[in-house]
């Protein structure tokens, strides 16, 4: 099978890749793609948090090295990272829901900030562990488009715009970005120790509102739509006018894979100039036309799965951003990355997956691999 880019297969085939949060929606898609690329995948995460769960639908526990581990446990994280001796780390484990963060802000901050710090601390130890060898590790820490101080403006946010966050989730991800930047400058800085070999690269990635088959989370618009359509009920919509940068899950995942591959290549070549550029923050957003209101998204879904929706806006509900938009020209110019599926195809692919999964005896693994192959094509 041809890879999305010829160098992707070469970058990951036979390599050891540690994925935190591999039992989640994005982590399951990423793990499957890595397996298809020939990687040895080691996952650390809590058990799947939904029923059903894409992780279980894909049968991933039997096809990768599956470890139940809380990233808030610093000693356990360090032990697993050192024991794995990874070539790549993708850090996705998080408390990912805005509305849940209002209910449990301490868990959100502890998981999203200190969990990230624990991964970074483990990489400090890995750096020493790799001393005297030819090993290197590229790490991509995934945060969110909501890490920016949202001014509700029309223009798109760029990587050097101010970080912030109104709610506990968004602000915890902004804090995680600050921690990532501090560790990169303090411990993994290509401009320091010019005579020392470079062993660890750290970058962060901020994606848009990711959708796709197999997301069963609560309080997310697409799985909420699917649940109500299954039951033949109208879809309740909280903020129909809120605009989001909708993108298929494979779009940012392709960005993460390209970013990590470029990092690893530069580490092995000891190319400090490239590492100074690549070890930084990146936005991976959709095309401008995919920035659409929630109401438009729901109407597009209903063209594939007939039903209806009702306005359930509530002036007393917790705050949610009304407008959000990402600029991704840095990824285009530095990595050659750009989105491949437009808004219509993203919705069509997503609904086809759910409709296929609703059929008796459906092979969800086949649906998922088919989407990956179609994206790579």
C-alpha cells in the first residue's frame, strides 16, 4: 500500500512509537494508521471512556502493546517511556471536553498540565538514557485550537498569537503549551550545547474541531447527532450560530505524522538549523470554507441521514466560544502539509462510517482502514 507521502512509510516502518491516549478517538485512529505503516505501537492510557469505543471496535488491544496507565502517575510514565525506548512519542492523553472541565476543573488541569509535564520529564530521562547511543526520539504533544486567547475575531489565529482560554479546558491546554515551550527551551534546545549530539525533539500541534467515524464522546455535536438519529429523535443544538474549523480526523493526524518524521530526520542528521525551525508549535486546520456554523454542519449531516434538529440554546449554560479559526500556512510552508478533504467530503466520509457501523456484523476495522487508504490515495 502506498503511503500518503513516500517518506512516511520509510519514517515509521519498523520503528517504535509510543502513543499516550491511544484508547481515545484520535488515539485509536492514529494507532491504526501507524500499524498500517508498519510501526511497533506502544500505547499508554486509561481504559476507553465511552461505550461503544472505537478502540474496541478496531480490536486494537490485541494488535499493539496495550498498557493501562494514568499519565498523572509520573513514576509509571517514566518507567514505560524508558522501557519502550521509542523512536517517536505522540502525546494525546488528555481530559478533552470543555463542558466536563466546568464540572471537574482539578482533574482537567491535573491531567492536561501535569500529565504533559510528566511526559516531558520522562523525555528528559530518555535523553540521558540514549546518551552514548545513536538513538533519537521525536515527540509531538497535541493540544488544541482552543489554547488561544479567543477574541472572537474574524481573522485566523497564528502560532505566535497570545495563549489563553476562557474555560478550564482551554486554559489548561494553554498552560500545557507554556510547559512544552519551557521544556523545549530549557532542556531540548538545538541552540544549546553545540558540541552535544541531539537526541530529543519536542513540537506541539494545535488542531481544529476534529470529526470522523468512531467518535462516541458525550457533548460533541457529531456523536450527539448520531445518537439522536439512531433513535429517530430531533437533534438538540446548543449554539447553532457558533462557528468552528471542522476537519476530518485524518487531516491533523497526517500533520502530526509529517511533523514527527521531519523532526526525527533532522535529529538523526544532527541538523540544528532544521530543528530550530521544526521544534515549535504548529496549527493544523481545515480549508477556510470548512469554517462553518454548527447549524450548517447539522444541516449537512441531515442530507446524508434524514432527520430534524431543534434549537436548545440556553443563556444560562456555561460559556462556549462563538467563533474560532486557525491559520495553517506555517505547516504548509515548513512541512508541505495542507488539508486534502473539503467540508462536504469530510461530512460524507464521517456519515458513511457511522452508517456502515450501524449495519449488523459490520467490520469497523475495514471502514477505518478504507478511509485511511482513501486519504492516502
